[in-house]
C-alpha cells in the first residue's frame, strides 16, 4: 500500500523550501541546484530523485472552466517513478520541452476535451507575473485517485517553469527509497546534510495522514484475524496430540510395565510430537511457496466497491502477496511454539500414568 501510493504522487520523502508546506505559494520555491541533487542522490537508500513544480491554475476549453492542479514534471524521471506512461488511456506520453499537457480522465470529461484538443491555463506566476499558456493535449491519463483525476494537469517541467516565470525553480523534490523501513533514518541524514532553515523534509506519513490511518486500521483487523487463526491452529494441534495420547494409553502402559522409565518415555513422546510438528511446518512452507510466488508476480485484481475504496486512497486496486522471508520465519516460529506448548500435555500425562490401569484401557 505504501509503495503503491507514494509512487503515484508523493514519493517516500519530499524536499521543499523552508515553510512551503504551510504556505504553498509559487513564490516560496527552491532553486534547483546540482549540489542539492547530488546530496540527495548520494544517500545509499535513495532510489529516485524527481523534481517538480506544482501550482494551481484555471483550466479552460471553450465555455467550460475549472480550477486545476498543474504539475510540472521531468518526463523520464516521473515515468520511472510512477509508470505514468502506462496509465495513458488515450494519446501518447509527452517529451521534455514539449508544449503539451496530460490530463486526468475525469477532468477531460468535465472540460469535454480529447487528444489534440487545446486547453488554456491561466494563473499567477513567480513574484506576481502573469502565467498563461495554450497547450495541446497529448494524452489522457487514468489516475487511480479520484480527487487528483478530476483536477490534475501534467506539464513538462521546463514548460511549466516557463509558464510561471519560475526559471530553474522547484516547489518539490520527491525522493523514492529502496526500503521504506529506513524512512526515519534517511530523513535524519537529510536533515543533517541539508542547510538548516533553508529546506524542509517531509515524510509520506506527514503528507498523506489518511493513508496512515487506513494502514493502521488494516493492520488492526489483520492482527485480529491472525489471533483467531492461531487459536484455531492451537486447538487443532492440541486435539491431535490429546487423541494420540488417549489412543496409545495401553501401549504406554505395556512399555512402563516391562521396565521403560516414565521420564524416558515422556522424552521420546515429546520428540515424536515435535518432529511431527516440524514435518507439518516444512510441508506447509514448501506447499505455500509456489502459491505465494504466483500471486506475488500476478496480483489479485480487485473489483467493485472495494476497488473504488482503494482508489479513493490513491492505491491501485490490486492485492499482491508479500514475498518476504521474515513472514515465513515468523509463522514457522509461532506455530512451532504452539506445538511445544501442546507437547506439555502428553509429557504430563505420561508422568501420571498407572501401568495396570492403562493396560486395561
């Protein structure tokens, strides 16, 4: 969910001019410097650095006008980050320096425009300059986030800078990470390396708090289901162990009667149960690997209301299975602990068994 959402829009981390997040003005932009870009790129956890110029404008075509979010992007870098070209449903992706735009599909329907039509953008540029431009629509993009799809206009970065008279200036530098688990550490490194009171560093959690709430809710419901599943597994294991002990009471009674020490018999039974449990665990892991790998490479496509709900949060409506070793290890360890706890019953039963009574069972 995190990777899917941040690649579409925010990135794992965003760099702004100090104070931009509280006052999103075209005047509060930062200068694009090689020194700044190199500082970000040299971090080992940084995968991509994507510069942007974002502002609002009035978008017009014929008699229809709508407030739009204009996003000036570096075409190649943005495409590497969000696979934007794959989301084009009509037309084609633009190139650097093109005098063309990409429109969200809902916005294009509202303005009643299509590929090769023209859209006029009117806004206020850098330091009060008039920002206006007439652009050809090169493509229509299906953005899986309704509140963006109905207002987003993509421009090549250099074209957007020219329109807003904000030459070599950026509102945002989006940073994508190799591993989002090191987000906090990476932010700390940026804050130390970047000049204080000149730049601000924001995480995706600050930028998209609604996604954080969605993930926390999903995690809570997931834990509830896991607890229920573990309880079912525990009862299944314990029931099997108890039946094995009850059905073999006469066998145990005979072994004790012919001189088998109860302690040794308890150890043998515990090892037997443990090896059966390990065999079951290994079978489960080996059997699950091809299923999980298949749905990791070919995610389940969601439809209907649940798909619409996920799109509202900016998440592509797919459900890929996680291909992570720690998931296998965690389940293996937890179920092994359940088996070890279940073994306590037969060990306790052996120490209290009466040979004569058991042989008559």
